[in-house]
């Protein structure tokens, strides 16, 4: 409460405190009290970063484990699936950056391989990124054919 008074209720400065409280409550078997604290932790991360940030995925993993312990399998699966989607997109973006570096160095085949790997981990929900990568791969193929 002191940190919340100093920093405000939505401050990222509260993340470690809220996370510690949520973990302590869950570890102590106080699931009813822990759930809203985990949800608050998730909201703090989303507000301070973005809804697709890797730290949001970490909290979703914690929620998945938490819900699993509670026996709420549907909620656990939903949280873990969202976490996996965030991680896959983050991986794909990293691979595309690496592929762009390979193109800059003249290593087109390595770039093509990296773009293909990025495409393979994306879900249909990542339509915009999938379209961009497919276009880049098509351009690489067209330039190779010339």
C-alpha cells in the first residue's frame, strides 16, 4: 500500500511487489485471493509495455499454472495458448530482423531460410506479419530466378 500511495495504482514500479504478493498467495494455497492479484499483474505489464510483450507471456504462463492448480483447465489452456502466441510472434519478429541483416550482407539463401522459419511459427492471427513475410519470400524467389 505504501508503494501504491507513492507511485500510484497503475505504476510499473509496483510490478515486482504485485508479482511477489500473487506468488506468495498462490504458493500458500490462497487461490481466491491470488487470482485478482495475478490479473492486476497482467494489467500492469500490459499498460507498461504492450499486450504482446514477452513479459505478458511470462505472466500468462504463471496464470496458466495457477489455473491448472485450481482445476480450471479451460482458463489454463487459454492463458497458455495466448502466451505461446506472443512468444511465437516475438520469435518471428526476431528472425525477420536477423534475415534482414543477412540480406544486407548479401546472404540471400540464409535470409530466405530465416524468413521461412519465421513464417512457420506464426499463427493465422498474425495475418499482417504473415503477408509481409510471404511477400519478402516471393521477392527473394523472383530475384533468384533472374
